[in-house]
């Protein structure tokens, strides 16, 4: 059993992630083992997460899982972690160089990956049924009609997230998002535990990846505008509409505003429990053995 | 109406004094409520109510507030926050901005008398951005803790260093972010560093030279009372930091301090037991540092629920009886009322969604129903807490307790069972695994496109007799703002969205707002000079000061 849950599973995609890095893959000087990444992950969680958050984006203007602004090579990043950045809130750290490099290994492994920042409430261990991947593939492509919205590794429809295992380039856009999507884009894949996948099929509205969230305002004059929510506060809304234009509204001018429900239907009652377990097994099988 | 008359009389007295500071004696601090034109301690006075008798700004005229001046500090680091509450003494404002820059300002114009910039040692380690919550003053001396573990005494007239004392070792994670509290002839404070395996304490220093006068360890050593709540050597790195200013009841001669989390934060397997006095309020004799009583809000904490929130003191009717109470809105999501004479538990009531506890026994021990697990446990409120260091307020006029709230937030806590998964290395964080959060912990993001179910902010009013909510002002983002209430029944607060606003203290209606363009992460305060009332708030890299438009 992996101790780091969602993040740990993503880390398995490290080789692919580095190749797809939005930053500069050439800057990586060293090769790392999974043990390095895990050790760095533990150090990151304990020492970095409180400011930088689980998604590497906790400090405004800094996105550790996207690019490094002040250093590029592994050794320079490690030195920066050890020494801190004088005159800023980045403190020095009592790490050996080997330890600091494991943190770099972890950060490299996360490039292009946006872990979910809104963990789904656990709903137990799911149905407990053992699924059959081959049967699941049949349901996915046939009775379930899943391919009418979802692609696997780029092959198929793009209305919903690609459910293949490869981390997409950052900033993947969905239909509600128009170009650019939400902050950091989305993983574009459902949370990779059996229970979470089952939940996504039965309660698709419980957690929608940021780029696929569609925000709607209805003005008091009756105009309806849909698009990606960029920012909001107690009094106002800033969004990009589906034509790609920036729009701002005062809430006092609106009749209603909010996220629309997920476009995906619930499969509760549409698929038998065994069929759901089969689809879950199929999707998990795309990620390879755990 | 009596308080109104008093306030006007005192403000009038200030006119003749103008902006000419007099020495702040301990007697003046004791009677701070009698000079509401000044703000002499972190919370304004000893009871921690952040209630001001000033009443020139009212619900009727608050819409006429306009900006008087802005003071810009050096640009802060990305995770730094301007958390200090300024002091105002006879027309002069003293404040401290990150990391440890002190300035004396003309409180009418914002112009600088003097400035003192301190360069911290590179070894300084802070868990959560470089912050300082403010200064203390006694006589003509200002006292500041530094993030590299020093206390520095400055001459209030010149900004010159009169003494500095290294309190503890920054390379081991000790920092001082708390605004010290002056009680009689002593400076009281303690170190932050609960994420670094420190052993915390509250200490008294001699204002003359910084010499230590007494020390109360927040983690007892073997043989001392409370040591039975620890196992093995865990107490040596047990945490229990001090980072928010305590309160003081001169009649009982007792100080009240909230104590922070046990270490390691998120894995308690190496510290079986309740882990006193972490996550507790301790009542201490300020002359000796001796413990009179304690109450532990979160025994054996594994959720980082520091109990450092200001313990607010008031005399209220409770169950039909006059009681001297201590009220605390705790990071763990629960509002508490305690008899401050003896520590008797009177009331505990969640003020937002709380999942870790489902009740309390007669003595106030919580029935905890959740712990971190290997698979992950979803817990309300989140790791940053339902509230935190941001000061609440209590208005004796409305009888309501005002809480800056992170509403309906959650974290998933995971741990690898067994103590060996958390190793101690001096100067490294000693915590366990950081829990997931849907909200940025330290500093608000540039934008907020989150869903309502990911959490939101409230300024809410709670009736301390019952713990029930009377009203709530809802914000789309959470708030790191303190709250101020006034004798004219106004409540001032702000939030991460960058609004500073005034609410009706009785109803929560929004009466006025100003966009300050940066996260409000400090407590609003009010003062008067030459008969004119001002309201000050620090947000982003600036302090903003408002007063009523003339004419």
C-alpha cells in the first residue's frame, strides 16, 4: 500500500512527466530512483508543503510543479533549497546535499502534474466487487457510451477529460474553460483510486476537474453568460466567456450565478454494480500495475 | 450612555496634549480603557476584547470614511504577511513590518519620526513566512521579538537599540513572532517553532536589561505535574510554542496564554498521552510564572490545532449567574467558555463544521472520533483551522463575540503508523506528512475560482451564553483579519479578497467597504488624535488609516 496516496501514484509517471515537462527537461542533471522521489516527497511534505501546498502553487507567483524561476540545474535548485533566498520568506534548510537533491527529484517528478487540491471525501472502499478489465473495456466502449465524451490517450472525444494514464501538458482546456483553463490546468484524469473512480461514475458532480467546470451568470436583465470562472469575491465576478472574452459583473446586477452541474450523467441505475466495477478495473489497468 | 460621555471627555483631554508622547507606565497600561484614544498593547488592553470606547464613527456616518494616509513598508516576500497591530501612544504610532522593521509615525499624517531595520541572521527558520505580530511598550522603551530568536529593546524616542538579548537558537527553529505582553515590571513572551521539535515556554524578562526572571515550560519534564501525559523522551521535542499574545486579569493577578501544537504535528505515535500543556490555555501568576490552572482543548492533537488564539476575558451573565469568564474561538472549530478564576469548563460549541469531536464530558474532555490514518482521514476544519491567530472581538455593549472564520474547510490527514516514520534532525521540520488543503494555507492566491464547498470566509457573531450564531457576514474567500468592535456598535474587519469593511455590530449588515488591494492579515485598531477618531488596518505591504471626511 502506498503511503502517499494520490501523489504517489502520479509519481509513477515520472519518466513520462519529465519528458513532457513544461519547463526544460535538459536542466535535469541526474537520474533518480523511485526511492529518491519518495524520500524527497516526504521531505517536501514535512518542510515545504505548508507554504508551497500540495500542488506546488501555494506561494503566489511560484509554481514548483511547472517551472523554477530562480534556478535551473538540479545542483542550483538543491543549493537554493539549502541556503534559502535571502530577503524573502524562503528560509534556509538544514538538508544535506543528497537530501536536497531528493527534493529536486520529487519536484522534477511532479512537473506537468496537477494533483487534486480538493480531495474528494472518502466514500469507503467502494462496492468491493472485483472488476474485469476486459469486460470493462466492452462496457466503456459499448453500453456505457463513455467514448462519446472521453478519449483514452488522445484517441476519442474531448468533451470530457482524457482518461488515459499519461500526464497531459499543463493547461489543458475543457469546453467550459475556453483557452487557458483554470489555474494550473487540470490533471485531466479522475482520481486514481478504485473508490474515487467509482464515485466519479456514480456521482460525477461531486468533483469536477477545474478546466471542466462551467460557470454561469444570469443578469437581472435576463442575459445568460457561461464560461470559465477566473476570479470572484464577495461583491464581484471575473470570468472568460465561451467566446474567449473577459467579462466582469457586480453581483448586485445578477439574478443568479454559480457552477453548472457536471455534463456527465450519473450511471447509478444505468449500469449494474458489476459493470461499474469492470469499468473501474479497465481504467485502473490503463495505468499499469501498482 | 455613560461610556459615550467618558470617551468624549478623554478625547478632549487628548487635544491639549497633542502629539507629544508621555512615558507609558505600567499603571497606564493597567487603565488603558480609560484612554481609548491610545492603543497601548497588542489587543488594546489586558482583556483582549479589542473593543474601543471611541464612538465618533457611527453606523450613520461610517459611509463618510475616507483614506487619510498610507504607510508603505518594504516589499514583502511572497509568503510574508503584515500581521502586526500598531501601538498608538499620544499621537505617535509604532508598528513593525516583516521581517523586523520598526517605525515611529505621526499618527495624523503618516510621516516618519524614525525607522529601525533589523537584519535577521540567515539561520532564522520560520514555518510559515516571516511575520511579527507587534510591539510592546513600557516607559520609553519598545520591545520586539525577532524571527532569529532575539528580543530587542528600542528607545521609543530615537529608535536606538538599548539592549538586545538572544533568547534561543534560531538554527534549532526558535523564532519570536508574538507581540510581547507587559505586566507590571515584566516583559512576557515565548518562542514559536512548534514545527521544529522545540520545547516551548513562557518567560518573563526584565525590561531594564532583558535578563530572564522566570520561565514556565509548556512541556513539563519528568517528575513535574503534567509529565504523566508524556511517554519516554518525547517531551524534549514536544512543541508547545507561544505565538499569540496572552491576556491578564489584574484583580485575579492571573495571565492567560494559549499554547500551540505538540510535535510532531501530524503523527502522535511517538508521544502517547494527552501531551500537556499543548493546545491548552494556561493561567499563570505573572510575578512567579507558577501555573494556577489549565484547560486542554485538544488532547493528543494530530491535526495541528494550536490553541494560541487570544483568550478573551469578560464578566458576563452565564446560566443566570455573573461569571468571570474566558472565551476562546479555537482553531479546532469550537467556541469555549471557561471560568477564568478556576478553569472550570462551562461551554463548548462548534462555530463551523467540525468532524473530529462529537461531544464533551462534564469536565470538558472532548470525545475525539477521528485520527490520521494511513489511507487518509477527512477532517473538518482543515489544518489551518476554523480560525487562527487573527484576533476575535467581544463587545460588552452587544454581548456578542465576533469570530473571523474559515468556514467548512477540510483536510485529509495521513500518517505512516509508528513513531519511526518521523525522524528528528535539528533545524529540519519535525511534523509528519502535510495534510491536503483545498485552500492556500499561508497567503491568499491571486485569484479565487474555487467552489463554495471548498470553504469560504465569515465574520460571525456568537452569543457566548449559548454558543449560537447571531449573524454571519459571508465572504467568497477566507479571512486572516482580526476584528475590532466599538462603542458605537460598529465591527471592522477584512479578508483575503482585499476588502476592509464596517459591519453593524448588532445585525452584521455591511455599512462601508474599501478595496485596499492586498490581503488583510492583521487586526484593525482605532485611536484618536486632537479629538478625531482614526481606524487603521494593515494589508498587503501597507498600513491604511481612515477617518471621517471633514464637512
